[in-house]
């Protein structure tokens, strides 16, 4: 009986420690990657504001050639929805909705993941002219963990988890746009 009490007290102390540590861990996270593309800003922005084009450059669609996609609305406009469904864990099931467009400058979206876990994140793709024939594209991803789930930031490093995927996606985008 004494051993059970010790185990129970240790378990309660461990949970308390996790809850206390979580109070000091930021809830928000942001990942951002950029690349310079040798193409005029207007043509780059016209390409990136269309969600259907992400299927050509993002790595997630290439992970499952059998994924199911659906679209609603007018691509390249606020309210357009791109949805997907996949049995591949790293692709999962979810949707992406264009929430804001600053014409020629940036496109914002809301990502809703349903599987393998529920999550809501925001993305932005922005374009900045370096000169008449070079454009800097910045792709960012942000969200937050609710307390006490923010303790997961100690285990899940977003930079390591998806940073390389964003870099590869931007490299793919660069290759596509510089061929045009």
C-alpha cells in the first residue's frame, strides 16, 4: 500500500511539474522561409495566389499520388477552398481557405487539419520586388498551442518538422517559375 501511495504522489507531482513548465512556454509558433526567383513580381504573384498551383510545388501533394482533392469557389480569390484527403500520415486530411489577398503583395490562408490531428494554422505567401526581374518570395506558417498542450513545443520542433518541406516547396516553385 505504501508503494502505491509513493507512485501516486510521484505521478501527481509529475503532472504538476508539466503544468507549471507549460505556463512558461510560449503558445505561439512561426516558421518562415524565403527564396529569390528570377521572374517579375507580377508574374510570380499571379502564380502563387492560386492555391491549385501549390499542388505543383508543395511537397505534401507529392507524398501521396492517390490523394483526393476538391475545390470550391474561384481560385485566386478570397473564399476559395482547396481540400484534400489522404491515408498518408504526413499528408492527412484538411482544407485551406484563402482569407485575404493584397493584390500583387500577399495571400493569406487558413489551414484546417482534420487528420492525423486537429489543428488550425495560418499561412502567408508574400512577394517583394528586388528589381524588375527578381522577386523575393516569403512563405510563412504560424499558429498556437492551447495551454497545457504548448508543452508539446519541447517535443515537436516545427523548424525540424516542416522547415525542410517549405524550403523544398520554394525550390520547386523557383524551378517552375524560372522555366516560364
